[in-house]
RNA sequence: GCACUCGUAGCUCAAUUGGAUAGAGCGUCUGACUACGGAUCAGAAGGUUAGGGGUUCGACUCCCUUCGAGUGCACCA
C-alpha cells in the first residue's frame, strides 16, 4: 500500500505546500462497515490545510483518485478518508503476489541474531513453564528467519551448581544404583525424583535439629545433607574424579530425557552452551571495567558497579575472594557469544522474574562500552499460573511437560475417533495425526497470549479444540486441502474474473496482511501477533467457504478457478503462519 | 517499604501501537438448502476498558493518583 502513502504525501505537498514523510501518514485497513479498503486518518493534516477534517479528506481523496489509477473512488466520514481500490488491483495482487511461493518470505537482510531459549536446569524435568519458554523461543526464531535474519538458536544449559549436587547426593545416598535402564524411568524424571528426595530428607533433618533446640536458620545451615551437598560442589569445582564421573553420568541421563522432550516439542538448537564451561568467564572483563573506572573496589576487595544514577542499585560483580557471581558469568557469556558469532542482535528468552537482572546486565555492558550491547534484548514472559496459584516443583503442583503432551495427544485421539473421519488411516498415520492435533492445540493455546502477560492454565479442563484454537485452524486447512484434491487443482493459471464479491475481497485483504504481520511479529518479538492473524484468516476463509459455492455445478468455470485459487493461497498462508508458530497442519483430520 | 509488570463481557483472550459504534472464543439461548468436510457458519444476550483526575480534534492505549494481583529487591543460579 506504499503507493497510497506516497500519493498522500504528494497530495499534502501540492495542496497545502507542506512536506511530510511517509511516517506521518496514518494508514489502516478500512473498517468493515464502510466502503473502501484502506483508510487515511486526516486529522493530522488539518493544521496544514486550515480546513475541517471532512473538507481536508475530500481534497486529499480527490487528489489521490486522480493521481493513482487503481483508486476508483473514496468517501469521507469525519476525519477518515476511505479509499476504494479497484477489484482488478486486488485480483492482480492475489495472482501475482500472494500466490507466489516467496510471499511472506523476506530476502536476507544481512543481519545475524542469536535467540537463546530453553536454558534448563539438569536437576529436574521440564514443566509447563519451560514449554512456554521453548515455544516462544522457537517461534521467535522462525519469525526472525522469515524476516530475513540469519538466526542462531542457542541453549545455555545450567548443568552445575548446588542444586545439581543435591540430586547427585540424594541418588548416591538413597538411589541403590537405580538407572533409567533398571527402572524404566526417563532420565530427567529419574534425576528429578532424587531432587525431591533430597528436599524431603533435608526437611526431616531440619525438623530434627529444631526439636534439638536450633532455630530455623541455624537448622537450615547445619543439616548434614546440605553440608554434604556443599562439600560435593567444592569437590566438583576441584575436579574430583569421582564426583565428576557421577555428575557426567547423571547429566547424560538428563540429556537423553531432554532430547526426547525437545523432539516431541519440535524445537531444536544450533549451539549449546554449558554453564560448567562458562561459569568462570567474565573475570577478565571485570578487570577491564576496573581499569576503565566502570567498576570500583571496596575495602574488602569485592568489586561493584554503582547504578544509582540510572535508578538502579549498587551491584556486586565479583566477590572479595575473587570468585564470580551470576552476573559475572553472564557478562562473560555475552562476550563469548559475540566473539563467536558477531551477531547484530541477541535475544534472551527468560521469564519476567529476571527483569531486573537483565536490566542490570545490559546496562553494565553498555557502560563497558560494548558496541553490541544495544542489540541485546530480554524477551520477558509471564509466569504460567494454575487456578491454585503458582507451580511449585517441590510441592508437586507442577504440570509436567511430558505428561501434558501425552494428555494432549490422548485428547486428540478421543476427539478424532468420536468424529470418525480417519477410518482408512494406518496406525502410523493416526498416531502422527494425534500428535499434530494435540501439539497444535497446546502450542496455539500458549502462543496466542502476548508473551509478557501471565498465563492461566487449568489442568482440570482440557484445552479446547473448538473456537479460537489450533485445531480450528488446522481443520480449516484440511478442509481446503480436501476441496483442492477433489478438484485436482494446481496453482498457476491466470485470472479470468474481473469482479469480486465482498467475501472474496475480504479474503484477499486478509491474505494481503501476511507480510506486514510477519514484520510486526518480529518488531514486537511476539508470536501472538501471528497467532491472532492466522485465526482471523481462518475465520474469514470459513465464512467465505460457508457462503460461496466453489465446486457446485451452478458455478461458472472461471469463478470456480478463481475460488480455487483463493482457497489454495489461503491454505498456503495458513500453513506458513502456523509453521512460524511451530505448528504443523494436516492434509486430513 | 522500594522498583518493575499486569488489570478489558461470567471465563480465556483481541483491539492495525493515539483513531470511527471496544472485537473474538468458551459458556447460555436460537437458527443453517436434506453437508464442495458440522472440529463449520449465522444470530441473540453479555462492557462506566478496576476507580478517580489530567494531556487533545480524539484515550483501553500517554501522564498523575487510589485500589487490586504478580514478580523482583542474595557475596543463589
């Protein structure tokens, strides 16, 4: 629609002798209840025209109609100039742009972006909150790719630390040599089980010490288990062969489990980072910062940065004994990433409880004068809540990722069997379909909500398959495919129709929004933008489908071909959109 | 206490980034040629956009304030 904007700029220049830029023209889709397809808001121009908004609209409208030959008319309602564009234009748009294979795919823009997501702890299995993280990260990566970025998906695995040692210790003490093979438990679940065991035994010891007269705080510090775990961590850091060996074994179990979960989820990574390898990074940068005067040293030798001028606090970046803290390591890892990839942007998909941390991290890197610091972005997302409140792993109120995915597939199976449309499917085809639909429902449910908003999940009532859902969109796609198959239709024939019905035009308009939607989703780092778009599109198609015959005998051949083209392009755009969300669409369901 | 985020129909979410009469789904009620696939479509009911001020041609959107919810405020990660 750039030509409309350009015409508007020209109109203001010639009519009112004022230079404005394209950004000053507020262009939007015309509301359904008015005639026309695009609307210019004319209020901002009245100060140039020195006339009322209606008259200004009339003048600009007349100018544009005269200037642009595909504009066939206009109307003005208050400060809104509604522009009517010819059907010939829209038909051309459908056949020349929308139907082309690279519609919605932008040429490489020469920029590189890293998206870090997932970043699990290796002491417990993934839960619903991790699913949201993974789906967001994967989808944002796909959206950026579609916008022409060269994307690197990274996973920073938290594979060390006291929490890992807790699982290890509990397994050592209470595990009796249990392995995934011996118990049939998925590796990450097995390790998670011992994390819970640790917590239970630890609490017991705390109670014992309390009855022996210690305060809560003392008991927490003095419980033998926690002391042992700390000793284990020290041994790990010292490279103790036995501890390292145990650590490697248990982590390998977890990774096997994660791989399986990731595969089910359909996410993947180009680059893994492990905190066991990065946790010592960053110290040299702290030195660098000390020299530059960005940091300062306190009497005890600890190193700090003063961010009070930026509305934040003072922050420790290195302990008095010279060891790192969390943020030290993140400073170092950020540098490592940059040295390795030279990315223009780096996205961190991390929950909103770390908003402050990333604010501080980015500010530190800016103050250190890192040229790439401006390209850092924290994609912060809200917690997933249950009706009972927050998920807590130790209280057993978490919704386990593997369980949930299995339940979704089961629901898909039940629903599909009830409808009885897959009688001729092979067992393998059926299973694949249940997976596609179950995951479609789950993924859509999580991605349709704006990332930063918290999300409510009720395990009691299963995720819907009707209405504003993934299966609804998948169904629309399958139905189109069915009709195309029946007609033996292939894209490629030229248009022979010259006029559009309202519903046909609305559908082309909706399809035409796709590239802009992809842009906006990337600008906002928001898969929800795509999710809501594709739902609107599916609804628009369904309405068209319901009211306009396509293959019926009474439909003239050229109209039939045209409606088939509309259907085929709708299926393609639906499929492409869903792919950006990491959701597959079936041919039949 | 301080900081950040959020608050839209009974419930779950939208609203073209400051634009027209705030839109969908679920749920409730009513319909759709004797199905080009009914996991669909049409219609009805449902709102003081948490409350109150302000900014302007125009505010769900920006500012102030009150209330409510969440998160953070470790020499843990």
